[in-house]
């Protein structure tokens, strides 16, 4: 695709990257066939091809950042299914993220939207604040119908029961059980630390049983992904830099074979730190080293291999949900399935499994109508496979699917830990068919 971006704008590193991506797009439209919002609306501007045209027009100063244009870009889930589909290798993710940052700088949103985004940036990345907010939301759920739409959505999505606190403490080192094969750092995250403490605990159980020394470096917290994808670099980049510093120090102190991430939305961004900080002389090299050893839990566990006796009898039927950030963002698809099969589960494929569930980080709070449509579709497709449980590798997907499905949802790490002799996941406790 030809571009005509002004030379002065090309001095911006993000614009230079965007121009290269635009030039690689042949406007074939294959991407629309797998874009969730295009499939729901049938609107050309609600698909990747249309959005690429809009972003190109903004960069060429042919269209202003008005309310209508921003709405079409906001409606993008950043599921990156289009990247998997694209025959030309267009890196749509490296096009939409800088455009969102530009929108946050140059476009003034309505007051309610500004308040909502401000609250998300100051709540989600901080586990203590987030837990406190959930407690308040639970008490005031009755007020939801009285509030403006952005705040009403946040109250409605809050769980009715506050999850238990994690037993994991910062800073900890968990010794390998048996000979040590690797030394890894685990990202415990922010929202997941509150919503799914059992996931981090199960991950540590599996990794230590597989011969990993698991370290939780002091000061590592939110990876920045949730806020970065809203275009808010002011609040997201400091989180990233802090993590890069702490992991780099740990590499120097004791060496790291992997940085293990069990929330795929976080993993996709951490693996992209090298690109995000490519023009930062202070962080460029450190970020690249961090990205180079970042790995999803399933990648590490699959590479180490489960011991022969780690199996659940009875061939429990599991529908494996491919989180978009894992299958499209990281290209990780077979490792979780191989792990589950090795652990004795029967893995069933979900129809239309490449289509997003509608969670997409903060999307289900910012765009609740589209998120609900996609969530209900996902639940219907899953239940057609008649599974006993649903496995996933991303806390956001788990929470979203659980809203619309009666089938229990568990993290892949919880199932593998159970197969290795740890406690049965709480979500499965009432399943009569489970051993």
C-alpha cells in the first residue's frame, strides 16, 4: 500500500514503524474473515482493513481524530486474529497501539469515559487497591442501575464473592523438588493476584515438581499490559521499566533461564518489551534480554515434560480455550493441549476457537455490549462440545467465560498441578464425574 505521510511526521519512531506496516498491507481483506467485530457488525470500518485505512488517513492528515473515527478504533479488541490470518505478515498490533497512544494525547473523550479510564489506571495494576475496590463494589452493587454507563459496567462485573488472598509473598524463592533443571522468575501479576491466587500457587507447584527453582523478585508487579493497550503510556511504561530493572537485577544476581508468565495477556506484552523500548537507550538492551527469555507457563512445562505418573484417571473431558493473546499474540497453541493430554485429560476443540471471547483486557468494561455478544457466542460454542470443564491460560478469559457458561473454568496450571498430586481445583469440587 502506498503512503504519503509528511516527512516531519516520519521523524517520530512510531510513525516510521507504522509507515512500514502500512506499506506491507495489500488490502486483501482476508483479515476481516476472522475479525470478531466485523463478523458481528458486517461493517467494513469495524474490521482490520477498514481500521488500517482510518489509521493511514490520520497519519496522512486526511482525517481528523473525531468521535466517529475513534469509536471504530476503540471497538477493536486487539485480539490480533488478523495477524494470524494475514498472508502478508502485517503487524497490526504495532500499528494500533501507537495510534491509541496518539488518541489519548490528542482526543478529548467524554467526561464519563475519562473518569472510567482514570479509575482503571489507578486500580487494576495495584492488587491492594483492586481488592479494596472489589470489596466496595460488592457492597454497592445495588447502585449500578443509578450510575452512568461506564461506572455501572464496572460495578456489574465485580464478583459477588471476593477471592481469597494469595499465600505467596514478595520476595520468595521456591526450591526445586529434586534435581534443579532451571531457575525461573514467575510474574504473579496484578489483577490475577486478586482474582486467581490459586493459579500462581498451582504454577509454582508444577514448576518446582518439574525441577525449577522459582523466584519471585521483589518489586515486580503489573506488566503494564492492561493500561498500555488503552493508549495510556504515561501510567503503563513505569510499570514495565520497574519490572525490567528487577528482572535484570535477578539475571545478574543468580541467572534466569525463563521469566514464566501464566496470564497470556501479560505474556504477549512482556515478549514485546524489546519492541516497545527499541528507541530507549537506557532500556533497549535490558528490555530485549527480558523479552528473549519470557515464556508462557505451558511452553516451559511442556519443554520439561511431565513425569510418567502424573495422570488423572478417567479421561476427564476438557474444552481448551485458546486465549487470543496466546494463540495470536504468541503463537502458542499445541503446548497447552499436549500438557493436558499428557496429564490424562481428553481435550476437545471448541468451534470457532480462533474468535475472541470478548474479555480482551479492559475491553469488557470499556465496550460491554460487544463483549457480552462475544462472550455469549463463546459460551454457546463451548457447551456444544459437552465438556466437564473448560481450561484456559488467561485470567481475563476465565472470568469472561464464567459469566456466560455453566461449565466450570480452570487454569491449565491448576489441572496439571492436580494431575501431579496437588489439590483438586476448587471449581471442580462439585463435579461428580471427577475423581
